[in-house]
C-alpha cells in the first residue's frame, strides 16, 4: 500500500497531506488520521485523483466541508478527497443559478438574495457545502434542495463527466442516488423565482433565529 501511495502522490502532486488528522476537517472535531488527504480545488483535480485511486486500488471517500460526518479515532486507511471547488457561482438565466459544489450552502443563499431571487431561503441555517446538501437532499420548513435542482454535473468511476437531470438524482427524504453510486457531484443548477432582497434577508434571519432557539 505504501508503494501505491507513492505512485498516487507522484501522479497528483498538489495539495496532498499524509497522515492528516481528520478532526481538523470535520465539524464534530473528532477522527484519527487519513493515510492521504487531498484537497481538490478544481474539477481536473478531482478527476485525476479519482482515476489514480481507482487505477491503484486505493480506497477513497469524498467530503465537502465535513459537517455531520463521524470519523473513527482509528482514522481512514486510504484516500480522503476534500471537494474545495469554488470557481463558479453565476446566474444561468433569469430564474436559474449555477454553482460549484464546493461552495457553502449559505453562500448560495446569500448569492440568491443579493440578486433578488427566491426559493432557497427555507434552507437558511443548514450547515455544510452545496455538494453535501444535495447528497443528503437537505431540507427544512417544507423545502428540500432536491425540489430546486434542475440539473447537475457528475464524474463517474471511470472519470467521465455526465449531466444528470433532476429525476436522475432519485431524491427522497434525506437521500439521493449519490448515496449508492460513487459519482462525484461537481456542480448544480437550481431553479429560483423573483423576490425582494430585503424580504429574503429578513426571512433568512428569522429562520436562523428560530434554528438557534431550538
């Protein structure tokens, strides 16, 4: 396995940490060391890392911002890939927002409010990245992020980039097809509607206060 790790490091090169304590990257602040920890800042990085891990038969797991993840004190014998892709968040038409999945969900909500776009504010206060939210179909107060998804881009086990439509995600209560597949979600497009920045900001503040009180 040590030889495989060396080959992986040579093929990927950047932003690799060895014997990295997982507690540094998880919200619960627990977890032993991962043999290899790779921070991917772009799509090519994730694709390269996934291909190399599969070729070398190195077990790997993907995380986002590390919210609500429990890791053993014994650590992880393999590769942990951290999705830190935050290259694009932009309007994709009058009623759509396209965003990389390394962004925090809160950043998406703030972007929508800044552009007077409604439909996401019920998700205020949910921690974690966009990728993590879609993975578990996070939701609150009658709205789940899966309700807003129009499409997404994934990379499969073979390193191929594919586009999924909303139905392809097979969203359920706190679940999606991403639980069963090893696909890595790169970006999503969500549907929104016209709103008022002031009202949206007030609504999100009220929901955040309600969450804090609970």
